[in-house]
């Protein structure tokens, strides 16, 4: 997605600023990476598609039911932070990888490990 946001009921948020800057994660992880939550979808809406100052479609069952505010200040602010979102996501993932406990599977029996 270029210069836009896609938010769905499947708990996924996609934010794009250009071909090289694409953030995709759960709404919970977005809240951690961004420091705040995105506005919830209105009742009955299953998908939001916002293109920077082009369209703000609120969709249910593959039909556009309504439009959100244009421009959408919250959406524009989120799009402007996509590079910091990607950096925060990368740091969060790296920290989680570094904090993983080593596997107890040593690749052999206890006897093999002790006698080696």
C-alpha cells in the first residue's frame, strides 16, 4: 500500500508510505510500536482503506458503506511515522529474539552430551 492505511477486523494493520516503507502487524503490536492505538473501526465495518488525501472507504462485506473524514488527520499522522514504526517493529522483534530461552533439545541423549 502506497501512502495509505488498511485496517481490518482480522486484527491486521498495514501502513505504507512508499514502495520501500511498508509496516504490517497486529493492532496490539502497532499500539506498542506507535505508542497509542488507532481508532477502532465503526460498528458494522470490516475494513478501512485510507489513501492519503484520496479516499477513506469504510467497507463491510466487500461493499463500501461509508466514507471517513477527508483528510483523516489521524491517518495522515500515522503514515508520516511509517519509518519509525518499521524501526520500532524491528527493535521489538530483535529484543524478543534475544530474550528467547535456549532450547533444551541438545541434539542427542544426555549420555552423548555428558561423554562428549
